[in-house]
C-alpha cells in the first residue's frame, strides 16, 4: 500500500490543516448534523479524507448521543474505512456528471439506510456536474431525507451555483503552510520508523506547493530506498539532480547578463535538471525578488517564463524555448520587436531596389503617366487581372506576351503586383 493511503488521516486530530481541525471541533461541540456540506480548496489539501472522517463521526456507534472523534473500531467505522457499506457512497462527478446520474441518486436516496444511521453521499469534483444535473441536485438539497447527508468537494468553488452553495455548510481548505506540511510529513516518517534531516524536510515542504498528497508521494519514493533521508535524495526525486540552485541563474537574469544566464541554463540541462521544475523554480525565485522590492521589470520576465512553462513539457526542444526567453530578456528594450517588425519593410525595399527596371513601369502605369492614352489603356494585362480579382469579376487569362509588351507583362511584374 502506498504511504499516501496508509497514512490518510483517520481522526480529526490527524487532519493536517489547522483551520479544518478547528472547524470540525466546532461541529462536534455543536452536536448538530447538517444535511449538506461543501468542502472547497486546492488539490491535495485533504478534502476527501476529511469527508470520510465526517461520515464516520456522524455514524460512529459511540456517537449516538453526542458527536465526537470516530472510534474507527465499531462496525460502522470499519465499514466506511473499508468502503464496503451500502450506505456510504462516493461519486466522481467528473465521470458521473449528467442528469441521469443525479436522477438515479435521487431515487436511491429516498430509501432508508440499511446499515448505518445516515446515508452519506460524497460527490467529488462537484463543479464538473452539468447545469441540468445541478438543477436536479438542488431539488434534493432543498427537500432532503432526514437520514441522508451530502458532502460536496470541489477545487473550483466559482463553478458551483450559488443556489447550491447557499444550502450547504461550507468548510474552506487553504493551501498548507510549511509548518503544517512538516507536521504531516513527520507523522509519515515516524510511522515508518525512518529519519529525515531538517533541511530536507524544509526543502520538501517548500517544493510541493501546499499539496500533502504530492509531498507524501515523494516521501514514498525516497523512504523505499533509504532509512535516513538527506536533502540530496529529496532533490534527486524532485528535479532529477541534487545540489542545483536557480539562484545563480536568477542573478544573471536580473543583471541582464545573457552569456552568464545561458551558461547557467546549459549547465543545468547538462546535469539533467528537469526543465519544467527549473522553469517553475525560477519563476518562484523571481517572484520572491519582486516582492522584496527588486526591479519591476522582472514582471515581464515572469510572464514570459509562465508562457514557456506551459509548452516545455510538450516541446520537442524544450531547452530552445528557455534559451529564447533568456536572449530576448537580455536584448535592449525595443530591439527585439523593432527587428521583427522592420524586417518585412527592409526586405521589400531591397527587392524593389534590385528590380527597378521591372517595378518602375508598373508604378508609372498605376499613376496614369504611361504614354499613349488614358489610365485604363495604360494598364497592363496583369493589372487588369488584379482589378478583376479585387472586384469579384471572373478573372480572364492574360494574353501571351509579345515583343512590344516589354517588361510590363512579365512574371516578375505579376509577382510585384499581387504581392
């Protein structure tokens, strides 16, 4: 069994987020059970684990008169822990998102519980439900059976209709702080009888962006090969190499030293640093410097890196994307965009200068200065074709050139006109 499943919180005291523990303790002290709860927060924060704990709290045989911590020993708690109870249902809204799925749920929910005190429905990623499914669910939440409890979990609260939110008791899950992360990881490490250095624990807590699940998965890889985890081992799992820091690369970029920045980038890729990790870590380092009051110009660089970060994983040459960002950043202001925008005009001017004999007659004809008649009479067959094309008329083929036509009916003239 993976460590993430093995050390999933089973009691309120084991919940990783301080704010959530306080919310659950208030719920227990109030001794009031609501018919619907809405758990909102980032991924990996423990929403589903908390929902399972709540299901055991309301159904634990020792909590018949007063709510309290689940004992995890009675038949009700064990049935929920094992997932074998007919009265405990988990639904993934990402794959069961239609109105027919909710209608089926509505039909079953009216039946009395067969084993537990309450039927508990956990709907994960509830924001994935369709509009019609939400409307069907709303009717159930408005007139719920007394023996049913809904626990809705979502990472995107804004996609849940306000009519649904207003009928639920909301519990907010925030991004974990480094101290909360360390508390959670320490519980896993001590449970496995292993040791980890303080600097390695600090680094891991900062690297997983508030996700307990991601952190425990990393620990799972490291602890399987070592009983005394070091910083180098954690770095090796996270970014593919140990002892690398983005500080030198950030310093070179802040100083706009393109050569040095490229050298740092090439050293990182030569050592096998994961480029997705490198890009994200560099963005975080620059963000910290911005917040510390360094040059506001770094905002542009962070946005450029953010754009590249979305493409690095799928690019056939990811290193090239980062090199272009570094080179563009080191150029003087306006030189990159100026060079690109001015290229076509420079190119056209050089073409015209090389084809003066071809373009001059055309220019004269367009201005009506050709000899021998009006403007219409002076237009070459190619010019007439262009007018037919622009006015939507049927384009007729030009006559075969004769010796007297001169350069005005050449292919070069046609290219010049239609370009």
